[in-house]
C-alpha cells in the first residue's frame, strides 16, 4: 500500500463523534516521524463525499503531493466554518497525500475550538493524538499551538489546551502533562480548574507529592489558586506524605484568601490534626463542623476517636462513639478496635472484652487487628486462658493467625512460665508457616534466662533446619544463656560465631560478655572484652558502664569505682541511681560503712534521688553490722521522702532486730509488713523463727512454721535446720524427728549444717547410734561430713567411755581425706569434750 493511499484512508476515518484515530495514525503530522505501517479502516464513501461541492472537490486534484502551504491556505479559507474545515481536512486525506507537519493539525484544532459545536471533534482528535506512540514533546506541541494562534489571529481560547492537558492525564502520561501545563503557564494560557485539579490528583496518586506541591506553587505565583477541590488535593497530598502541618498551612491560606471552605476541607484538616496527635484541636474542629451545619462523616469520627485513644483520652473517645451512633452511623470495626486498644492500654481488659462481645452481638465483624489487640491485652494482664480462647475463636471464624498474634501469646506464656503451652503454639505456628526469627527469639530468650542452654541450642537447631536465619538477637540470647551458667568459654565462642556469619556484634553482645566475666570473678577478661569493643568503634552505653561498675563491686574492687566512674563521666556517662546503688552495696558488703555513706551523700549532692533499692542496701548493711540506729534513721528518711519499704527492706530490719534478740521490735515491723499489704516470704519467716529459737521460745517458732504451711510459703532447709536445732536443744527428740521426716517428704536434702545439728543434738541425748546413722545418711546423699560432725561424734563416744569407737571415727576421718583439727586432738588426747 502506498503512503498516499494510507494517509488518505487514515484521515477519511476521522469522525467528530468517535475516537477513531490513534496516536500512531497521526505520525504523518510531524516532520520527524518514521514510516509506520498503519492498519486500514474502511469508511463509507457517503460519509464525506456529499459534504464537499463538486467545485471544491475538483480544485483538490493536483497531480503532485499537496504542499503544506496549500493545505494551510485551504483550511484558512474555512476559518469561520469549522465543520467545513474538518470535512475538507478529511477529504484532502481521502483524495491525496500532503506534506507531513504539525502546523496543519494545530491550525485545524484552533479552527475547531473557535466554535462550541466542534469542540467535541477537537477533543477527540487531541485524545487520539496523545494516545499515540510518537510525536513531538508536549512543550513543543504547546509552543506550536501558541505560535499558530498568534500567526493566524485566533482569539485566546484555553479550551484546546485544556483538552490537551486532560488527554495527557487520561493517557497516564503524567510527566508530559506536567510539561504541557508548565508550557501553558509560560504563555499565560490558563486551562480550566477541573483540568488542573485532574493533573494534581494524578500526581498525588502516583506519589509525586512534592512535584504536585511545587507545581501548585508555580500556579500561585501567577495568582492561580484553584477551588475547594484544589485545596482538597493539596491537603490530601500532605496527609499522604505525613506532613500534617503543611496541610494545615494550605487550609489557613485558603481561608485567608476568602475561599468558602466546605465540609471535605474540614474533614481533611481534622485527619491532619489527628496525625500529629492533637485530639483537643480535632475535637474543636469537629464541633466547628457541626456548628456550620455539617454532619461529620464516619471516617472523620473514626480519625478523632483513634487520636483520643492514642492520647489516652478514652472517656472522650467513648463519648464521640456515642455521638457517632446517635448521628445514625454504626460503630465500625476500626472504631471498636481503637476503643478496645485504649481500654487495654489503661489495663482495663474487662471493658475491652465487654465491648468486643457488644460489637459481635451488633453484627460487626472483628478483624485480625481486633483479635491482635485483645490477645495482646489479655497476655499482658496474665489472663492466658482468655487470650488462648480468643485465639481459638479467631481460627473458628476463619481468620488466619498472624506472626504478631503468635508472638503476643508466646510473651504471655513466658510471663506465666507456661513453657509446654509455648512449645505447642510454636509447633502450630511452624505448621502454618508463620513462625519468624522473632518468634524463636522469644523462646530462646526465655530458655537462656532460665539457664536452659541445652534446650535453647536444640531449639536453635530446629530453627535453622526450617531455613530461618538467626539474627544478632538470637546470638545475644545464647551468649546470655552461657553467661548465666558461668560457661564463659562457650559464650565467647558464640561471639566468634557471630563474626563468622558476617554479622557485627553490637554493644549488647559485648556488655553481656563483660557482665558474665565479672560475675565469674574474672575482671581481667571483662576488661579485655571492653577494650575489644572500644577498638571496634562501638560506643559503650549506660548499660555497659553500669555493668562495669557493678562488676567491680561484685569482685570486691569497689575502691576502684571512684576513679573508674570519673573516667566514664568524662566520656559522657551520666550516673544514675543504679550506678550508686552498686557502689553503696559493694561498700556495705565489705563492711566499709563510712565509704557507703560517703557514696550516698555524693549521690544526693549530684541530684540523684535515692530509691527503695538504695535504702534497702543501706538498711541491710547497717543491720548486719549491728548499727540498728542508723538503719532506723534510713527508714525514717524513706518515710519523709514518701518511699514505702519493700519486702527486702522489711526483711533486713526484721533480721537486724532478731539478731539483736529484740523480738518485740521485730514483731512490730512484721505486723507493719502485713498492714501495708506485703506478704512475708521465707527469708522473713526464717529470721523470725531464728530469733525466737535464740530466745528458746520454740512455741512461737513452731507457730510461725504453721503459718508458713497454711499460707503456702515454702519452708526451706534453713527453716527446718533452725527448728530442729531448737527442739533438740530442748530435748524434744520426737518433735524434731517428725519435722525431719516432714522435710525429707518435701524432697529437701539435708546438708552438712543439718547433719551437724542432728549429730550434736543426738549425741547430747546419748543417742550415739542414731547420730552415727545420720553420718551414714550423709554418705547416701553424697553430702561430705565436716570435721565438726566427726568431732561431735568422737566427743559423744569419749564421754560415754567408748574410746575404741572414738578412735575408729578418727581413722574414718583420715580415710575420707578429712584432716583432724586441734579440737579433735583435744578430745582424744586431753579428754576435752
């Protein structure tokens, strides 16, 4: 097919009522076009032939290709008759070919735009032109339209430019549309506001938010502001881009220009205000909308309720929910979920669960987020039975669990120490394919904190077998586990594994190791790890500095902490109560009371308020050093500062009075402990029992033992040792024997001290055979008897005149590797018992 025939068929297919021309079919309009195969389209001959007079048709019969000037002149002759110009244009293409140029197309568009009756034809031609695959740049085409209008004296008509701009947007050629718009502004051609809004909307939808705002600024420079829809687009763009304050700025500018703002403008402004968590202003704007006679939309209420909940104003959120319902809008899932979260954050899980049942009854369908909020709330409050019930209910409703929900449940199981339940849930999560490295890390952390490193390593193997790559958190957990067990070589080996895997240990990796070495008593290696961390350009945190200060105190190097602390402060470390508590406790444990008080005074002078732990350390230290008056002074200081004693502080005071045999004061503080709602623990009871035992008041001591049993407070080996010692000293062998049997039934294994008490008591009662059975029982329990136990037995036999048995016990001592002491020889040689 010849180019002439192709061009003729192309133009003969144009109809002002139909989009019949494609962009590729208009490539002949441009001087730089490539020859392209153009599919033929048949058109009825009668469509156009009858509309051209025989004289006009005859005049279009030159033998050569029509020139550009000839076509332009011919079209200009029909300037006042756009329909005739369009018919002539089509006839030219049906009859003959012509010189390819955009000039002709531009002139035709201006002629068509000059009459409202042919605007549709101009729009369709432009639309199909833009949808093509080639052609001049948008800016070039605008320049040509402008030049054509000036050359041929067309009045300024923005309609053709608006069609061009709109067509670029519809064709999804936003970049070309922006170029077209800028070229129009350059020539003071202002398209319709609808077209401008369409362009800005298209840019925002494609996340060209900054470009859209820049383009609007260029409009404003020419005092083109648009309308309310323009404002909506710009504010929405800011909200979408997370720039709420910019959205407010556009709102204020529009209001200042006198633009009559509508309900949508207020709604978007409220959404922006809610983004920056100003629920107070959001509520004011909501009221303003109602004053202006508008009913806020469901989405607007949802935004404000959500903001109120996030700011902790659940009461206002509930009021708005009621107002929303009274306005005829039902509570939706988002609002209900927000309110449930608000209740859960405030610790009122029961209200959240009540609301959940209410929305279910009202026909509102909860979603994954709803269940996630409730399950997390129940898990945090320790109600794991309800949390798991919700989890099961969610699955029955066909809602697939997420990894976040699984992790919430695992954290709840961890708090309640329900390890078996956690393992079952993990297996289910793995089966669903939703277990992540975070899921495994929760369990790894749990096991390692409990010192169950072997179980943790087995879980590690299962995790990696599933193709889940351990994170740095995973490695840090394993390091912590080894440190808790005191296996520092294994912990350091894991650090090397981190490097082998291409990961970089962080400050927590090093700090865990530093703390572990200090707790092991190896301060030198602890400092080696610290130097290694600094060499890797990893900055220590407060956690690191406190670990070092605490570590020095634990290994008895508390005197070095002053210089170390000064050095850390120079590096930017700000000491806290944790820092000084470690130092004070360290001095107290060494008996350096003056140094502890000096650290306490320095702490107060630095503006750091002592807390309960600070005072507990001081009270405990003073009590152990028999400075009960100083302990009471610290107790009074606590009361003045509004601090309540914790169980440890009460325990220290009670123990101090018991050691002083001041059981009256001990009982007073024991009663105070109960009055403030604290429950005495095993340590407190042991101090009281020991105090009454020292005063030979075994009746009171046994009554305390009964209280422990009735209140389910565990009796430990110290409890039974003290009671049995007191009973044996009073010659109450039967009662002592009953308590001993009770102790064994509870699975408590006697130690060397208990055996010493038993042998001493039995020997004093002349029960040498029973005393020796106690020695044999120690062997069965793998408890090594002390020299004191043998001395007690030897003394008993010596008093009874059983010299042969006394010397046999001496030989038995030697066979077991025990070296007799001076007391042993005093008994055997000098006859001292």
